[in-house]
């Protein structure tokens, strides 16, 4: 679908707002002022028995609350998908910048 936009075959596509192809193709996100599309909010999902056994996991995940917005996630995805950087390195740099490491 991104190639179709690039070639001028279509003018508008649907995509996740965190998709790395948006900046990769120099596109922008239209405002959904009618709330047609449901919001996309990523959230960690952990089995209850893991939290019971390792309560520090919940504490660690709580540090990420409100830390990663759509624009930030799009940038992180861009580094991995478009710039071909290693996920572990991108995450480490992000955590270091946020003083979590």
C-alpha cells in the first residue's frame, strides 16, 4: 500500500499510526476528527502467575506508562525497520535517554 501511494496510484491509505513507513515515505497522518477509527493503544499483557512470581515485572512495566506515545513509537520502529538497526540497541538507547538504564 505504501508503494501504491509512492507511485501515485492511491491518495489515501489506512495504516497504524506507529508504522515506520509513514516517515519512511514522507507521509503524514490525517486527523480522525470523526473518531471513525478506534484508538490504538499498546499495552503490556502478562500472565497473572508471572506477576505473582515476579512482582518486580509489574513495577518495571509501570515505568513505561505514558513514556511511549505514537510519535515516539513511530520513531523507534523507523530506526529498526528503515535504518535496519538492531532492536536491542534501539531499545537500550531509548532507555538510556529516558534514564531507565
